[in-house]
C-alpha cells in the first residue's frame, strides 16, 4: 500500500509539473492562434526543427542524470492493481490520459504512445487545416518506443539503480515525447515540400514510388550539417563546468557524438519515413 501511494503521489506531481503555467498557457494560446493565420513555409518549419533539437538534447541530459534503473521497465516490479505493465508504461498511459482530457492530442503536432485515450474535456482549438486529413492515420510511435528503449537508452545511461524510479520514467516520457514530436513533424516538412514542387512529387505519388519520393526528400549535405549542429549543441549544453583551469575540458553530460548518431541513424531516417508515408496518401 505504501509503495502504491508513493507512485500515485509522484504521478500527480509529474502530471502537474508538465502542465504549463498561466503565463505559458497564454503564450501557447496566442501562438496557436497565430498558427491559424500564418502559413507554414520551409523557413518556419526549419526553425521549428532547430528549436526541437534543443528540447531533445536537454531531455537526454536530464535522463542521463539517472542510471538505467532497469526495474522501471520490469513488468513484475510495479504490481499496480488492474495494470499489467511496467512502471514506465503506467506513467506514460496515465500522463497521456490526463493530457488527452486537456486537449493535448487535438494538436496535429502531438502523437500519443497510448491507445484508447479519453476525449478532451475542454473546447477544442480551431487548428489550421494545413495537413491533408490522411496525416491523422500516421503514427510510428511504436517504432520510436522500440528504438528508444532497446537501442538508444543503453548508450547514454550507466548500469545501476538509485531508487529514483518515478523520476526516471518521467524523464523517459519527456524524451519520447520530444522525439515523437520531431519525427512526426515530417508531415509538415512533406506538405511544404509538396506545395513548393507539386509536379515533381505528384508523379512519384501517383506511381506510389517510395524510392523516388525518398530520393526527392534526401539531401545528404543538409543531413550532415544537422548532425554537426546537434553535436556542437550537445557540447555546449552538456559540458561539465568547473572553476578550475581545464577542469571541464572534454567532459560532457551526454556524449556529443551520440547525439549526432541519434540524428543520423534514427531521427532523420524516421522523419523521412513519416514524410514518405504522408506523401503516398497526399492525393487520396
């Protein structure tokens, strides 16, 4: 009973801490209102992707504060009545259920990891219908989940336990949400590119030619630039600061080369996968 009460209290705290403050909410409301009138362009989409790099890197840094805490992912550890999953699965499901009630997933930029979420209890915002309706059917979060826990997480956390299980799971959720938002933003990238060159993309779409679409979407020089930029950001954001001369040189909270690898092997390829899936449905 004591353990369950602890998890409940921590979960409530996590949910409250992830909700925006009043001023943040007003800012978000204003920004959302502006989005209904301002058309997306390649420039605005690129700016958003660059800002999302910061969120992802800071999320990795926050998660790296904790060791692996592998019991968080053990279904036999939590033993939550009426729930058969792990602690991280429980926190993700309950947090997303609360956010769904508050309308988070009404936004075309947000994609939940959980199924069968409750409907929003608040009046839905009139989001701009910039994307084709087929965008609603594209969600690759299962793939993102698998890559994060089975490939990425072991690369930047150390083995061990420190007891901060709920905080660890909350950090995992922050990373998952940031990665999901960045990768699914490929829908907006694809729509902007299609509108800029409808004939070029139209032929490949009509032929349902995945390879041709992937070729149109791939710019190796740009991808290399992104990998270098996120690596440099990881150096700046994650450096260990010391007052001693040379005390922090070469020490980082998260290996910058790993962030570059994350983008090169997973983030950008998955983003292009989303773009291709979206474009294949663009003329439906």
